[in-house]
C-alpha cells in the first residue's frame, strides 16, 4: 500500500471522528497551507515579506523547453509533465497555489518539500506533486548504511497515517540561501527571532493604548486609609471608567473620582521615545533579510528608482534570481531523466517576463526594433502579444542598409581600374548568400 492510499485512509478516519471545522484544519495542514506560528505571522512586515515572495513565484509560468537543431528552444507541450507543472500539480491545487505555497513554506520554515508520486495510467506515466508539511519532515543522511546499502539523503515524513521514508530522488526539496551544510536551510524567523518579537511587542503596545483610549498609567491620590482588598476594588472601579468598560451604557468620557481623591495621568508620548523611527528601522531590517525592497512594504521615503520597470528589474536580480534558479535546477534534476536532459535538451524554466513587463508603448517599440534588426520574425513578435501567426511572417526582416561584418569598409576600397572585378566579386558573393539562405529556408 503506497503513501497516497494510506494518507487517503487517514483523512477518511479523521473525517469520521471529527467536526467539519477540525476536518478542514486537518486537510489544510496536510496540504501545507497552515500550521504556522500565528504570533510571527501577525507581525505585519514579516507577513508582507512572505506574501510578496510567495505571490511573485506563484505568478511565474513554469515552462518545459527543448533545445532544437537551430540552437533555439521550443515549448514542449506534448510532454506529460508540462500540464502537471504549469497547470495542476495535483487534483487539489492549481500551479499558482502550489508554487506560492512551496515558497511560503520555504521562507517560513527554511525548507519546503514536495513528494513526487508517479504511477502508470493507461500505459503512460502519470505524475503528481504533493506538498509535505515542513514541520513534519526530518532530513537524515544515512552514512552508516542503515536504511540502504547506498549512502543517501532520506526524508522521514510523520503524519496520522504513520512514518514514511523517502529517498532523495522522491522529494523536491527547496531551501533558503542560509545553510551551513548545503542540505537544510535556516528560516529568517529563526535568525531574526528577537527582532520579530520586538516588533510584535511594539504592535501590542499600540493595541493596548487603543484599548485604553491612549491613556497610560495614572496615579490616584486619596486621603483615607484603605486595606489591600478595598484599595484594589477602588482602583478597579476607576480603571473600568477610564478604559471605556461602561461605553455600552453611554459612559465614555467621564471618570468619577470620590471626594478627597485626585487622578494624575502619567502619559507616555511615543514621539519622545522615537517609537515610529525605531519601528520603521526594525521593519526595514526584517525586509532586508528577505531581500524585499522598502517600497514593497510601503516605505517610499528613499525610493531612488527612475521607473516601476527599474524597480522590478532590481527586485528580480537582487532577490528572485537566486530563488528561481534553485527551483529550476531542482525540478529539472528530479523530474527529468539523464537522457531527456543530455540528448533531448529538455529543461524547466520560469518565464520571468511577467515580472519585467513594460507599458504597451515601450513593448511595441522593443518588438519593432527586434523585428527590424533581424532578432525576431514578425510571427515571433506577434506571439508576445498573443496574436495569431500570419502567412509569410516566419522570415527574418530588417533594414536593407545592413551588411555582414566581414564586408565592412568595402565601400571605401579604391576602385581605379578594378570596377569590373569588384562588380563580379560582389555579384558572386550576393549569389552565394542568397543560395545559402534559400537552402536553409
């Protein structure tokens, strides 16, 4: 009985013995969509950084490409893995949800794992990918050959159905850049635990001040003598009025003080403690650890980019390039055979063009230059705009004034007494170029 069958049985058992709310929590936990530390996720900057990175990866289409004989690449849509990775990794998730969830787990836990499950269906391979909750997976290196005769990295997954052991070829493993052994990654929340906790305490202080109507501690002076219990009851009564506990009885702004008593507030001014400045600096530290730019968490004070395009390019190069490259390498190595990679030239590649899209005028200008300078054919340029191909649009076009580099300077040759020879040489060269072009066409 394979793991998928056992997990289905486990889910069925949970379904029969728990409430609907508990069933949904168990299912989401199995899919890797929750079971996170709420205290850390409640910190606004930390949550925003996770959101930016996960959504950025989730919106990048993953393509299966193949090198062709013309030193170019073509999209390999007929391969059985194309739809799995680009549209539906498993029956519960779209590709967008799957990859964003993997990135979410990778950043929060330091490691993200997905089980590669392959079976035969009508004689053809059928692959699906299942996210394993990162906090329920242990990574073992079997250097003593206890599990197998071959030393390898093994993944131990524990769930309600039992404990399962998988080899390194059965698991897609993505880790953060912070790693000391190259096998497992460290999460940002582990490295910045005190910083995130400090920001949470700062937010708790603000929430408390809201609850107290922005009234801090106060000193109650009275002339009578009260024992301990009566003193506490006396103070509690004043505090209920001060914190708006009687607001539902339309008592909001009045604090009754007994005869012979006075109330002196000890107000704390946030500006005097540079509260905003310290909180903003801490937020920038957390964002910097994730590679998130200040403008992405709402800080535009020191924005030095000339355009939105320059901002996205900087984010791609400084932050996403490393992440995307790791995903591409792991997916290509684990899901493609050596023959498919070396002989057929298959490889996976995220389409980062969706991150670097420009406005329509700039896009049209770029495509026009590409066509007029022999880079794109008209049909290739039309494909960028999601337009259908047209007859005759598969030939390279360009400026007729362009000449091959080996003929540069021919127009300055001294032609005295050599006009006939030069004319014949040019005619012969043009004929050879045309014949080569026609034979390739």
